[in-house]
């Protein structure tokens, strides 16, 4: 504090003085002696550096630079951090640190998906308030996250269960209601008998079981709040085209979820055949709307929900009790279910049923007879446009949509969730809560409510928790705003999310709903973009070693298992029976969970991070416990050796004077620098494969080990390599890198303008490749790599897109294009994707008829030609050597 007072009048902050002092002294005594291994001191190094780094992180990056919004899917506050959390947040932390070192203004927030069934069930079991349970769990998990050293913007922390957040969740719901996208209707829904709530179709697995409880879902008819997501299906499907090059299989998953969008939807009132009273809605989807003008009945399949209501399965043509109106003719249409024989005829003839229904046709002779209808004398001719105008007039939808996507059921019959801001009158009519009365608090559900002369009771149902996460990425950008959900000026500058990190299991449901709400808010003019997420890093699950009794299928505790005497299998410690060992998703019931904090306490934060990040690519499932710790520790000691060699060399150079370094030595290290910096950067920023990025750092380490100690302190290129290695290492192992940088800073650098030893490693800049270095000239088709050649960046980066394609065709990728032509494959279009200093990639769009298999066949041909060329070159070299030998003889 005295230091602060001393310099306060000079315009210097205490923080800046503190950060400057960080690089003054390392924890270990450098250079290390022969008996000291850096890997044995990781805990001590972390203890020395972690608090210093956490304080120094404020102000890192650039508040004025280009923004990078790195977002990891926020957690449900279960109370315990697990390895899946640790993995996803370590991945986002690596990217956040990388972008900060590149001078970006980085947003890397964290918050809590606070509502949900688990908290409510746990609170019921313990007799406490779910709010108390949720906030206590979040506090415990926050403490654990702080222990990991992951750099989050904690000043942006949000809770979806806080009224200041869910006020705006309710506000968005009301905007959807105003846009006629929210309806309350009786519908057949999925009922979870254990959790006692409705589940959306998205929350039922392929076996018809609940996503959470595992119970077999029951079909029930209930009055539910639904959101008309099918109205946006076509736009959301079309929007994937611009994202596909980066999203790849995630785009395919979502495209498959949305379904083929080639039918028109009409939502017709189901009416009681006797009273003509509407009691439900009927979802009719047809390929050709003009056929409605001549439709006199509707046919439903034998497994349609309306048929399931019959007391016994129909044996003959059966007319169901309700009817639906034909809004074109104004006449009611009976709903018919065919006999089993006629249904089989339909099936054999390939007659299309969309959502288990179709329009009746004049060729349905048996049905016409059963309904006592005469054939139409003169069919009505009407255009699709005219039908859609009539549908709009009668408020029966009428838009192009998916064959399979249904309305999103958002009602949940539980208490711990966002209250639905609607009130229900005694007659069952619903009316919205006015904005001035928001938020409707959880404790007020069911209360009597008066508004503009109407009296009702506030809805007791709550919103599906997926609704909370449809917009949370916006609130992170303006978390304290009490006037709107997020200021448009702020979101316009900071959106979209540049990199979204999370589990691949959320590719269909969460991301679809988030995209839907983003498109909707854009339509209202509230945000300036449609797509909320630019690039994705989907990651697989973390699996633990799981022990199973093969006789009973029961899971066995790890402490009851030991290795067999031959070391090749596992046996029960007490009985000696063979135990099967597999890797499965971690869970309490399988006794295979691993506590990240226990791992950190045992191995240290840096080594724990390296294990998670090096063991597998983000998309792959990670089998915990198979990473070779010995190998990682050896690498750490080799990095320390390179730093040691530099310190020793610099001290010797300062003491004994400068010596010339051979040009070929400098050339080798200059090439190593550019190769490994370019590859590491590209793997992090473009390909986002961090495990391979670590491998590249290991490659650079191995290159440094080959140095002649005589040149370690004299070579400016060796200095550049070792400094770049430590700067890049910090995104993976921040405490270790801080120690190594502090060690480097003990000696004066040869190039002191590039390497600022007065600042800590966290304040350095990410190394850049030289202006005359090579970059990767890549070619791809169907997301398949078709070639990658190093080419001078000055040539490629100055060339136009058309010139790039010509260079690819006529020079650098000539063989591939030649084989493509031989195979009869034409190019329909191309796109050139660039990142200066990294790569120039030509993405080919091939003409119709080309497939992934045909591209791979072309690559096989290219491979054979290259092998032949290599053999021929080898033969020629042999001939030349032989001729030289004979000549000299």
C-alpha cells in the first residue's frame, strides 16, 4: 500500500507496478542443477504463481482490439465439478488465452443454468428450498472452478434462476405470444411418470424413455403451452448452408433434426362432430396446397393419436368422431382411418402420410363409398398462392416447413423453473401478464391476478429449462441491464459468439432452440444478426475405467478390483473372479467418476490440464487415466532443459563475448520457428485441435534439444524458438510457463526489442511467422483434405482468389486436378478461405454426381502417382551416383 501512495501522484497504478514485478524472480534457482527436475516441482511452482497470475489477468488482452467471444456451455449447478466440466472449460480457456495473446478483446464468461428438476427433487428430498440448494451448489462449484485456474470473466456471472434474468426470459416469451407463435392447446404429450412432468419430443430418446429419469414416457392429453418453431424450420435449415464448412457434422445433426422442408403446414381446428365445438388442433401437412380445394375428407394412419383414443382398433373403414374444416371450401371434412387391408395397399403403393395424415383423394373409392360421397363432377382449380392467402385469412398457418418438426412443448409441471407469464380465467381462457408486472416470481405462481378488467390465476406451469438457454449468451454481454435483455449497441459489437464450446449431445436440441430465438429477435429488430454462433468446438464425453461383473452385469467398485498376476486382466480382490474392464461415461451409479479437484491435488493444475488436452482431440471421447504421465513429465523436463541451455548460454556469451553462429544453424532454427509457430497457431485457431497443437510444441522442444550448447546463448533464432515455445506453452500450462519465462528473464535477451523481459509471460504477444515464410496451400472437397503444400506466403497472400485457383490447378495441386478430370468429375464452384500467416485453402464444390467416395478414389490415384514419381526419382539418383562413381574410377 505504501508503494501505491508513493506513485499515486505520478499517474501509475498499483496494479501496473505489481504486474511489472511478476517477472523479476522465478520460484526455482535457475539455471537448474543436474539433479533438479522441473516436473517434480509442479505443485510448488503452481503455489508460487497461481495467485500472481490470477491478479495479473485483469487488463490482459486489448479492450480496443477486435473482439473474440469465446463461450463454453454454462453448467447446471449440481454442486460437484466433474471431468466433463473440466474438459470443456479447459478447451475454452486455451482459446481465450490464445486470443488474448493475439491482442483481441476477449469475452469469456461463465454463469449457471440454475433452474431444473434435479434441484427441485433434491430439495424435496432434503426438505429445503430449491433456491437455497442451487445457490449453495453454485458457490461450491465456483470455488472449484477458481481452483482450476481457468480464466473466466466472473464479473459477467449470471444465474438463470435470478429474477433479474428470468424477467427477460418471460419478456421474450411474451414477444413470441404477441407474434402469434405461442399457443395453449390440448395435445398429446409425453408424460414422465417419475418426474411428474411433460417432456418435449426432444427429451425422449430412441427407446421412448425420458432423457433424465430413464422412465418409459406415457402418452397423455393435456392443455399445454407450445411454441410454433416449425414456422422457422425452412429458414433455420437454409441457414445451415453458411455454417456447414465449420460446423460439419453438427450441421448435419441439426439438419436431420429439422427434417426435410418440402411440405406446407395447415393447423386446423378439430371440432366435435355433434356440437361443432373446437377442442384441439389438427396438424395437416401437404406437398401441394392446391389439392385442399378438392379434398373432402382426411385420412389418418392407424397409429395416429386420434386412433389410439378409440376403445378398440378399427377393423374396417372407420369415421372418427371429430371433423376438421376445409378453409377453402368452407365445408367440414370427416377424418377417416382405413382398414388394415387398405392401409397395407397404401403402404405398398408408397402413398405419403406426413405426420401420420394425408388428404383424401378421389381415387379412395372405398372411402368415398363409406362416406356416401359422389365423385367430383368438376375439380376446382386454385393456385398455391391463393390457398396460402386463404390460410392466412383464416389463421390456419399456411407455410412451407418440415415434414417432422412439431411445436415445442414448453410447459413443465414443476415449481423450480421460469414462471410462464400468463393468467388463466375460470373459463380456461388465457391472457398475458403486462410487461410492467414482470418478473412473475416463482412464489407467485397460482396467485389471483387482475389485468385490464380480466381476472384469472397466474399459470402454475413453468418453462422448459431449454428456454432459459435460448438467449443466455446475450445476457452475458450486458448482465446488469435492467431496461432490456441486452443493449442492441453492445450486442451488435460483440455478437455473434465467435467460438462455442460444448458437448456434441446439444447439437440438435439446445442449439436449434437458441438459433430459433435468435432469428426471432432479429425479426423484431432487437439484434443485428440471425445466427448466434459462428464456429463450434463440439467435444466428446470423458469416460472412466468401469469394472463390471460379467456374470451379473453389476458395476464393481474400483477398490474391490486388482490386476491379475500376469498383469493382463482384472480380478475381484476378494473372490478372484474375472472382472471386465471397459470405458464408459462417468456416473455415480457406475462407480467410475473422477473428482477433478482430487486430480489437481495429486498432479497439479498444469499436469491435469495437459492430461485432458493432450489425450484426445476435442470431438473424440476421452478415456481418462490412459495418458502417459511419464511422457508428459519428460516433455516438461525437456522444455526446462532448453530454457536452462539458453540461460547458461547467455551467461557465457555475456561473460566471454559474442561468437558467430553458422548460417546453416540459424537457418535450421528459423525454419523450425516458422514451421512450429504456424502449425501450432493454425491448430488452435483454424482447426481447433489442441491435442495436436501440444504435439507441435513437443516437436519444437525436440528441435531445440539438438542445439550445440555453444550456440544456445549466441543464436538469435534459438532464442526466438525458446521464447516462442514458452509463450505458446502458457495456454496449456500457465503456471509452468510463468516460471520458465521468469527464468528466461534473468538474462538479457539478444533481441530485447522482441522479448520484453520486464513483463510477465501473460503480457507477451503470441509469436508471428515471418513475412517471407511459407504458409499451407490447402485443397479440400466434401470437407476432405485433398492436399497441403508449403508455399511462400508473399506469393499466396498477394494473389486474388482467381489467381489462387490457377496456381492450384497449374502448379501446386496439378496432379490432383489432372486425376479429377480423368475421373470425369467437374468443378461447379469454389471458395478461397484465407488466414494470413497460416493458410490459403481452396474449397471445391464439385458438380452433381460427385461423392466423397469418388474424391477418395481420386486421392488414391494421386497417391499412386506420387509413389511412382518417388521411386523413379530414387532410381535416377542411383543412376547418377553410379555414373559419377564409374567416371571417377
